C-alpha cells in the first residue's frame, strides 16, 4: 500500500514565526488532504490538494504530484495553530485514506 | 462545526459492558467511515459504508460491530472490549465512495476508555 511520511514529527515555534511541514508519499495519488487536529481531538479539513497550490489566509499548500510530496506553509503562526497536522492520501477507488503520523506543532506566546 | 456529530464525546466502560457510539451526518453524504486513533499510531480505517452497505472491514475484531441503518447514521456497537481498545474513535463522511475527488469530513470523535 501507499506509504505516507511526514516531517518533522515535532515542531516548536515562537508566535509570529513561519513554518513548512512536509508530506512524502510512495505512489501516485488521486486525493491528498491536509488536516489540523485540535487538542480536543477534532480533525478539521485544511486543504484538498492532490496537485497544485492553494491558499487560505495564513495557510497555503503545494503538492507536486510527479515528485510525490506536498508542503503545508504556516505564516505568522498563532497559538491557536497548535495541534497535530496530518497529511492523508488516497490512491484508488476504495474509501481508504491513508494517514501519516502527523506533525505536532506547538506555538509559544 | 463540520456537519458530522458524534455521541458520546467521552465513554468509560468495563470489559464486560455493552455500549454504542453514534454518528450522524447532516451533509447529505453517501459514504461513512469509522476510524480509530490510538496513542502514537496513525489513524486506522476500521469500516466503510456506502449507501448503507458495508464495503470495507479492515480486519477489525468482532467485538466491534458497526451498523448503518441509513446514509445519515452510523453506529459502532462495542462489547467485551479490552483495555488496549481505549482510543479516540472518529466518524467521517464523504459525498461519494472512492476517495479520489472527495473531501472527507470528520466528527469531533468519541474518547473511549476501557477499564
């Protein structure tokens, strides 16, 4: 099956700093999503981005499908950005979204 | 608010108890999913339902029994669980089965502790 690797596993930032999170995947995909899991457990969709670039406020994401990686950019980080960021990919017709292990982000005031 | 509601949010049960987790989606989606998230492990897909029919059972032990009475509701019946089953159980839905092209939406999760 498809392997998904996220880096770094942990990241500590000072409020206001910028960061880049990376997701590498081992095979062609037709679905890639980024999620933010808050401290209470809820997973919130950030981007659906199997290819190309999207921006939403301080967040943006780029997926280079041919090179099998995706990047999530967080600019001017805030304490509310803390949590775990997951990349998930899907490669077939089945309903099986494969998740990476996540990047745990802590933003300090 | 993602349009997917799970109850209860927290559940503590003994190993001999029988309990159920409930999920309801208000998005008009046709596919629903149960995921399990244990400490220090990636999210694991447990079950997939499409138009009320189970399409995937990811080798889940029989002490977990799903039920999908209609496209909007999904249950996970729990009986004779083990302490290692303690985890966050997440329900999700998407417009169609076949993840390509579909955004998946998650509920807030049910934190389960087995004592």
